């Protein structure tokens, strides 16, 4: 029975997020059409007029600086300098200055027109007409009161910016500036469209637009959220199955996006959990089996000691020795399991220091002198000084595990070796070699697994956890390690130690 979900799910959250984004976009659009449309349009027109005003001002300033006569006045009024104005007309003809949609007015200090061109319908500055430069020089018959006032403002302030509007609603933007050393006023203007009316129309349409866009947004959000959340739903179902103990679950991997990567990692995790669970069951089964044997022997010999042996001291001592040996075996097994659990779970952290690995190897090797002398074995040492960075106590346990493993599989020649090989980049490679029967190729990849036995190890002394503990210690240090073996010739267990913390790499 599915539990009732509290709050919003992923799909609902995605829908809310997308709807919120849609409303935000609509709000920005509304703000732009109501508050920014008119100022933006006016700024665009202003920039266009300023460019033309700059061009005209440059022509007059250049003529003034070169001492060229722009215009002169005689008994009959203002006369145009043919050479200068011919150049201006040429510039306009070549299209270097666009005046097809604007009004240009040029006046002198008498506020009378020197020249003008009119290409604005219903112009507020001149009588509605069309004129080219060179016509009506000095005339004021087409001037309005507005242009006289604007010319005066230019000569007084040096520049001009204004938006004029007639009673009938005609609007016109006007910019002006002094030129030729302040002797002439140049005014450029153009008509303004009724952008505010367009804004009103947009506001009337916006409620309908918002409703339509909202419906579309909800529909698209629903489909998109379903598409995005479906992989998460599959992962949730798969995770629930894993939690219930079904480790064979597999999430379909489609595409190459982040969700596919997550599904791939989940499948990998499920396989690792399955393998770990299987190994755990095998470990418990094997440990239980090994526990049962010493416990049965302890109980049996204790009963025999109680009921049968009586006063026979020899038998009693023999049976007590068996009980103690089995108790020691049982204690060693429990200790190995506890040590493996602490190291593999990360509970026991390495306390790393810098030390000479060859010295530690020599100290550990001394403890095998007695057993070698007793059994006629030879521990061959090839030790060169090498500074390493590791936990000495853990490395000592590693050496004991590897050397103990070698003694359990020692060859007929009784030879096993321990060597340290310094590396150029720092640190060293440590090897433990024996001349035993070797390891089969199919066993090499499993030799460090928990409770795995090879080389026909049934009946051998040991808990089956020594190499697993060794592997866990290597991984906690980030050391590389491995095994090389040839059937009938022997085996070499090796690991590489570093001398710098930053050189550690967790590779096996």
C-alpha cells in the first residue's frame, strides 16, 4: 500500500517553478510595454537626431576653422556662399547625412533662417512645405513662433533638447547646438509616433495574452515535469525494492544526460550492495562453521574431562591442551572478524607518520627466527632503506599477514623472502615471495576477498580474513597492491608505499 505523500512532489515543484518563471516573464513584458516602451523609443530617436546634428556641426566647424565664408549679408539680405553650400548639398546627395525624415533649420545670430530643409509632415517649426538647401535664404515667411523661440534658446544656452506638441496632438522631438564659433544655430527635428497609444492597446490585449500563455504554460509544464520526473520515479521504485532486499533490480539507462548517469551509478550501487550482501552471508556461514568446530570440541572434551578422565593426569592434561588450543583458535577468529570490521568500515583511521620501512621489516622478520629454526625454513631479507608515510602499526599487521600466509604455503625448499625496493619518485615497493605451489589464474582476482581460500586451502590453519584485512589497510592508505603467481614455482605479494601524503592514490 502506497503511503500518502506529504507536501509537493518533484513534479508539482517543477510545475510551480515553470509557472512562476512564466509569470515573471509576463510581468517583465508588461513592465517593458507600459513603462519602458516610450522612453526607449524616445532615446532611440534622440540618438538618431544627435548623430545628424553632429554631422552638420562638424561641417560648419570645419569651414569656420579653415576660414571659409559660410554666408554674407548685403543690401538685399542674406546671400549664400556658393562654394560651402555646394559642398553641403554634395554630402546630402551622397547620403552621408540622412535628412529624408527630419527637419533641419540653420539660423544666424539675427534669429533669421540661413537655410533649412523640411521633410516632416505637419512640422511644428515651419509652414508645411518641402525645400532644399539654397532656397529661401534669409526668409522668415515660413517660420513659426516655435522655431524663433527655439533658435533663441540655442543661442542663449548653447544646446537644445525638447519635445514639442501641438493642440491637435502632433509631437516632434527637437535637438539643437551652436556651430562655427557660436555664429550659427543648427536645429534638427523629427516627428514622434504615438507610442503611448500603442502601449494602451498592448495593455488591453495583455489580459487575454496572459490567460492564453498561462494555459500553455500549465500544459507544457505538466508534460515537461512528467518527462523530467519519470526517471526519478523509476529510481525511487528501484530504491524501494533494494531496501526490501531485491538486489536484482535494474533501472533502464536511456540517453547520456545526468539522469542516465545517476541511473548507471544506481545500478552499479545495487550490484555492489548485492555482492556485499552475498559476501556477508558467506562470511557469516563460514565463520559460523568455523565457530561450530572449536565449540563442539571444547564442549566434547570438557564433558570427557568431567565424566571419564577422572584421575588420569596425562589424559586430563592432553584434553585440557586441546580445549585451550581450540579456545585460542576461537579467540583468534573473533579478533580477526572484529579487526576486519574496524578497518574496512573506516572506524580505525590510519595514524600516518614518516619512517624507514626497511627497519620495520627487519623488526618483524626477527619474530620469525624461532619458527624458521624449528621448521628448517629460511627467511631471506633484501632490505634497502626507504622513507615512507604510513601507519607503522597497520604496516606491521600487513607484514605479519603476508609472511604468515607465506609460511602456510611455503615450498619444499623452505624459502620465503621479504624485500624493500626504493623507488625513484620516493617511497618503495615491498614484496613477500614464497616458492610454494602457486595460485591458479582464476583465483588471482579473488585472492583478497573475504573468506576466500585458494591453492586447495581446505584444512589450512587460519581464519580466511588475513588478506582481506591487508586489502582494507592498503585501501585506507591509498597504496597500490597486487599478486603475481606461477603454478608450481611460487607467489609474490607486493604493494607500493609513498613518502608524501599527496601521492596517495586509492587503486588496487
